């Protein structure tokens, strides 16, 4: 057994999810991938997880989870990731089916079988919330629930106040943050520090492997989005940051804070409100919030993973 952190990656591939899977394959021990409806529908996120597993030549189990959020209809980010979720990439669909269609039962049972796993959700938190509702004691069995989502400082990308993963299922995020689990939030305030652009696309193009070519394609597709929709020359590499927060914690600065999820606000539904008052707050901290990262090193580790996985 290696000394790499052992993780379950809960994802909605998704271009940056693909980079998170590659990053986790290189720097962590992936016990399993669980899929959730998010960027695109569950059938597509699951198919993409299987396609990516084949691409990197891995054998981690894939368990499909929730096809919709706890209370609302599924959202989509097809305008970012393409209708298929991976930018229309020419990557064969795996003939294999997921190892199960019950990621929730898998999460409960696997964390009973092995305590100390890190759950790394990088899509809406629906699967994690359902697992915690099925077995609240899961909160005590995991080393962390380190999620990409939300933001300190009120940053949003789907609305002025809300980040996609939380906005897609705020009720699920509320369940997770109120569960007593060891939760860490890697939000937009952090991931906006980790930018990729032409340089990283060229690095991936220079990596003469199927993974290098595939990741270069995905970065090219992502560039079309941020150039046309955001008017920027680079884009945030969100999801791998949650993986690196576990595999390379020395690159990150976290602070213990109380975080609440707004589920009712007309303008703020899906916002993660971080209580910055410190000793003046009447709330006990419930979350480690990521504030800073050595972004240059983070990007280098993601590129190294593309080259070496
Ligand atoms: O807001 C960024 C997050 O939403 C990332 O996880 C991306 O994959 C999308 O799911
Ligand atoms: Ca994602």
C-alpha cells in the first residue's frame, strides 16, 4: 500500500473534473469514483467517468449516484463543458457499465469498511448529502469531506452570489455543512488563483500520449468558453484544487470558519456565507475554508500528472 491519500472522488465530468481525475490518479489512491448529475446529466457524467478511466488505463470502480438534486430540477453547464460534458472529444465510449448504480450505498458501506478515507466531491453535493442522511455516522468515519464549491467573499459564477456546485443543490450543501463532518471548502476565492491558458495547452500538446492529447483538446475547448463568455485569456482550473488540497496540503492556507448556505434568498440562493467575524461570531466553526494556494506549484503538479499518469 502506498502512502498516498486514499480518496473517493465524487464528480460530474466535466472538463475540470477530467483534470481532477488525472491529478488524483497521479497523486492519490483513488478507491472509487462516484458520479452525480451536475455539469451534464448523470448518464453523461457516468459515461465520461468510464471514458476517462479507459483513457488513463485505470481500474478504479465507478458508481453512479443521484440523477437529480435533493429538491430542485437538475441544472446544466453544457455551455461550459459541451453537451456531452467533455467538449465533444473524440474519445471512445466505454462498453462497460458502472460497477453499480447506487453510489450512496457504496459511500456508506465503503466508509464502514475502511475508516479514514477522504471524500472529495467536485460536483453538486447530492450524493454526499444522501449518504449522510442514510448514515449520519459517516461524518465520524471519514478523514475529510474536501469539496470544490462555494466561495469565501461572496464570489459567484452562476449568479452574482452562488457557485455552480452549490447553486445546483443548495439543500445538499446545507446537509453536508450541518452534518458535523470534517468539511473543507475549496471555493472560487481559491480556485480563481489557479489559472490555465495557452501555456498549459501547449504543455499538454507536447506530451505525446493519448492523455496529453485529450487534455490538450479539453483545454482548447475550455479556452473557447472563457475567451468568449468571460473575456479572459485564462480560465480557473477548479476541481483539481480539491484533490491537491488533500495530496499537497502544504501548498494551501486554510482557516476555520462558520459557513452557512443560503437556500431561500431571492438573489442569494446557493451562496456560501462565510462568517469572517472571528471571536465576535456566535457560531462555532464548521468548515476549513481555503484562502491561499501556491498556484504556480499547483498548476505544475496538474501538468506533471498529465505527463506521468
Ligand atoms: O464552479 C465550478 C464547478 O462547477 C466545477 O466543479 C465545475 O466542474 C462545475 O461542476
Ligand atoms: Ca465538477
